[in-house]
DNA sequence: TATTGTTATACTCTATAACTATA
DNA sequence: TATAGTTATAGAGTATAACAATA
């Protein structure tokens, strides 16, 4: 027996809105694309937001980095970083160690942090393949290149 | 007399961090590009965020649209839209009028809203030209097309 | 004096759940 | 029963200003 699921035109109260000038703006298209990717990322990597995953990856690639340098690298205030690291440390993913310059904290992944990052990396590759499925390999490279150029390297 | 302003290598505490796998991910590049564009947008359009400007433009292009339809169009909850419109109405930009179906509110720009949108449109075109200055006209079109394809129209 | 990490506080944008008035 | 708008509440994610320890 075959069950046919009919998806109702939910909220489809007639026609779509006229979009005005929005679709021609880079910022608008960028925002839509980012929202779409964010949804897929969240469905793939339930435990952490893209920004937090990025922070773990930066600590992994730069063991011993200080809080301020890391904050600067991801463009948030160092006061904001305090809370972020408090959460990541509380979840047993990151360790702070006092530096030779005793004003600083060096950051390292714990064993748990390293194994989580390893698992997430694999899932993020799946996510990447899925979102890029609408593009050819060349188009994906082209898009990465154009975004890099737009942002200024 | 000529004053030479020497810009200190602010926060340049040595070398940049190793970025790991991040630069090869579409989501990461998209986020960086969006952040860069957001900064430029905020410097150009000080009075409203990109999302709020988009809402004004959608009301302009769709006079009489209901709150729920508008919320759906910009992918926020209708409960969230209530507060957004409360602010825009408080600033004299938007007007709510009770619809024929008396459960609904139709939305219109006020005269002030229309003139603000007209001014912002001009400034947004300048912003668009500035951010796209790193790309050729063809590359800009290519980028818009790839983003549209990635997002799924 | 300058910098690092920290705290207290607040702002923006968003969601969920429950309510009301209408349909 | 179902929908549109509303309210109360909460949670991310962020910033600014002031402070102690250290350089």
C-alpha cells in the first residue's frame, strides 16, 4: 500500500510578494544564501553554532593562542570571548592555561574537544557537499573565489 | 605643514592565526562576505538595519500586505513582526489599517516612510557600487547568479 | 602607562506558548 | 475549529565601560 502525502500550500495565501529592488542587491542575496546554509549547518551540527565551531577549529590549528588574539581573529570583543570560552570550558572542550606573560591565557583543546572537532569536521564535509550540490565543482570554486575577492582576501 | 599620521599595527601581535579548513567552506566565506557588507551598509544607512530596510521596501512594493504575509516573506515569526512594526510605526514610517477581514492589519508606508525609502534607495545604490568595486560588472552578475543558484532561486 | 582578562550591564534580533477577537 | 494579531517571556550573540593584575 502506498501512502500519498499531500503537502498543503501552508501559508500560501495567494501569490508571493513583489520583491522590489532586493533581489538585485549583493547584500540581500548574500543574506538569503547564508540563512539557507545556516539552516543546513544547524541540522548537520546540532551541538554548536557555526561561530563556535570556527572558534574550536582556530584553537585546534593554533594551540596556545591567547583569548585576545582569538577574539581579534573572529572579530568579537575580548569581553565577549570571555563568556564564549566559559561555555566551551564548561562543556569540557577547551582548556585555559596561564601564559608566561601572566596577564594572558593560552587556549588548548581538551581530548574531548579534539575528538568532537574531528567528528564535526566529517559532518561539515557532508554539509558542504549537500549545500554545494546545486553547483558544479567549477561553479563552487568560482563562488569561493568571488566571495574572497569581494571580502578583500 | 604636512602632518603624517602613522597608523600603528593595532592588535597585530605578530602573525595571523592559521585558519585551518575554514577558508575552503562556503558557509565561512559567505559569513565573512556578509559581515564585510554589513559594516559598509551600516556606515551608509545609519538609521535602520538591512532587515528593517527590506521590510519597508516590501511594504512599499506590496501596499496593504498583512503582517503575517510579510512575516512569512522575510522568514520571521508573526509574533516577532509585531514588535518590528511597533517600532516602525512609532517612528512614523508605517501605518496599520484594519482589513476587511477584521482579524488582519494591512500595512502601508506613511509619507515619511516613502520619503525615507526613496532616500535610502539612493544611498543603497552607492553602497552597492562601493562593495562591488572589487568585482567587474560580469563578476558581479556571476556572483548574483551563483548565490541565487545556491539558495535555490 | 598600556594590555589582558574580567565583570556588570544593556541592546538587538529572534523564538515559543498562551491569549483575544474574529472567521 | 482555525487564523491574525498580540503579549509575556526567554535565549542567543553582541557591545561598552570600568576594574584588578601584570607588564
